[in-house]
C-alpha cells in the first residue's frame, strides 16, 4: 500500500506543490503551501478517525488532503480537476491500488466549492478540512493598506478550530474574528458558499454542521 508518508516524501509531488504555490503568490492568492496542506491532510484524516471510519480510508483522506491543491501548478482555474488527473497519474506510478486512486481522485476533483460535491467519505472530510483553514497566517501580503477582501477576511481570523463531536454527531467550525479588521457580514460575503458546502459534507458523514463566530452560533 502507498502510505501518506511516501506521498509526503515524493519529490515530484513536493515540487509541483511548491511551484503551484509560487504561481498563486504571483496572482495575489493566500498561501497554499506546506503549512496549509499539512494541516488539511491531518484534519482530513482526523475527521474520519474520530467518526470511527476505517483507518486505511482515513489515511486515503490524509493523502488527498496533502495533494488536493497540486493542480495549481497548471492553473488556478479548474485546479481541482487538473489536480485529480495528476493524482491519478502520480499515484498510479507509485503503485497504488486503482480503487484507492479512484477515491482520492474523486475527492480532489470535488473539493472546490465552484463545482464540488461530497461524493464519498474522503471527499467530505477533505471539504471540511480545506474550507475550515481560514487564518491570518495564510495572508502573504504584508501591506495591510492594499488588502483585498480575501486578505482582509483571512487576516481578521485570529483563531480557528474544527471541533468533531463523535458522540453528538456534530462538526463545528469555531472562529475568533477581529471585527475591527473585517465585519462578520464580510466573512459571509466571501465564505457562505463554502460553509454551505461544509454543511453538505458533514451531512454526508451523518453529522450536523455548525458555525460559531466570536461565540455566536450562525449556522
């Protein structure tokens, strides 16, 4: 079996991730590099483990989380679909079982809110992990005066955590936002479609999704 550790050590995967992140930086996007991918990989795996899914399925979620943004090396537009095709080729060459490749590729191809759906458990976990990573440490622009709305929303988030309560079957995203930087409504302007996608993903896993911002329940 191809392991998460093997994927994380792959020179070709890490080269494509690094270059893709550089390309996004040139376009003014937030960080999509090692920190983001490592966190999404961990959370994707942790979600399924806490909900008592099979350990190998959870590892597949970790693999999907680590390589879900690899398509950015080609273009931001359609990066989920191009990333899925790249994953099929790379993981195939690494010797992964085709059935497992299919699960991971479907998850990568469905993680973007523009066209994605929680088509399997790995996809659902990846959606929740990816969309919950909102934090000021992802902002690369150092000039606050030139922040666009995406920079401002991410920079305003001082604390974010995804709580999985396996007993109550609930998944809750908790944020602490500096409203002097970004009002709560501005967060919704950017991220409402992502939060609705998270709700569908949580429902696919048999859970309810909740959103807490500064202690107030909004979803």
